[in-house]
């Protein structure tokens, strides 16, 4: 009958649709299997951590080590040739690298360099050519100064390698709490007025220190500071208000012992203006080291 023929056509059409759908599902399954296999066969990217020895790069290192797509082999310091790092002493960085079991590399810029962008790009290309570095991981959290884009991201893009930004735009309090929860041992190595004084040098970055910094933020700025263009304290020191050194943590084979002078270094500068979010100060205190020693 006509009704029977119509029903048969409907059944046949449904079977055809089902058959086509099963073919597509099978094809997708094959493609997914090949994609998964190719991903598993991909070698992790040889990675260097942009290094200062401070809290942020140490947290970035921890995240990079836990990322299966990255093969962390190096710590790399970008610096003006042989220029001393008062907030992040080179001897300390060497001890950190030794304890972490990673090679410490330097990208040196000649004194008087004016085109730092090209200098960084050339240095990164050399890391790729010499050490096979295909990813640079950095602890950057925010834009610096008047920049409209992350500096390392721009440089790595121009050099033709990847950038890893695990802390980008992270909540500041969350970042500091994570460092404490992961049992990093961190001390203040450089602090600046108007927010800090010499008593903060060599102080441990713990919950008490975080609470004290939050009180500084809550107290606000004076009318004079506001008139001078002073910005509020960033809890992680992203405007350069303070710097830190890490002397132990989850990846360190042994704690780094420091021989620290009682009196910190003090530098009094002429009052300077604020540019972008770079913090300038009339008084800077830095840690004074005699030596670094092992336990």
C-alpha cells in the first residue's frame, strides 16, 4: 500500500542518516586518535626561565616544571655586562642554580646599549641557536611602565620562539599566598621609600609581612604623594617598590645560607618623578652580603 511504501522510505532514510552519522563518528575517532598520538609524540619545548632569583621567577619555575609540555633546562639572566645586581646578587643566583640543578646562563648587553629591544631579540636568538631554547618562561604579572604589551612576549615573538607567562594578570594576594603554601623561603632584599624602611631588609615574606603591606595599602596616600603622582603600593611590588630573594623552596635540593651584614646598604637619591607604573624613590635600601655559603 501507499502507507507501507511511505513507511519503508522513512525507515530507509533513517538508516541512511544513521549510517552517515556512524561513518562521521568513526572518522572523527580516527582523527582524534591520530591527533592524540601526534601530541604524545611531540617533544617538550626546551625552556629557559628568565631569572632574577626573586619570588616571581621562582613561582614561574615551579609552574613550568609542572607543565608536561615544557622541558626546563636553564635559568637565564638578562643584564648589562658585569653590572652588579644589588637587589639580586649574582653569587646568590649561582647558588640557586646549583641547588635547583639547572644551568645558569647570561645574556649580556654592552654598556651604552640603546636599542634594548634588538639586544634582547639577538640574545634570545642566540639562546635558541646555542642551547636549543624554544620557550622562555617569565614571572611577569603586569605591564611595565608605559608599555602596551608584555616585553618578553614581544621579544620572543620577534626572535621566533614561544613565551610562557604563568603569572600574567594573577591576583596579587593569591600569588603571595601560593608562594607561602608551596613553602618557598623568601626574604626582602631591596625596599624603597615612601612605603618601606630599612627594617624590611632580610625580613621573611610571610603572612605577617603580607598583612603589614595590606595595612600600608589601606592607609592610602598623602595629599602630597598624590600631587607628586605616587601610585599605591602594589602588593607584589610590580612597580618596583620592593624586590626579594628566594633561599629555599619545593624545587631546591638544599637551603641557601647567607652571611648578611647587620646594616643594609642605603642609597639616597634626588626625588624623581613617576613614569608609567615604574616606582622611583628618594631612598633605597638593599641587602648587604658578605658571602653565600652552603649548609
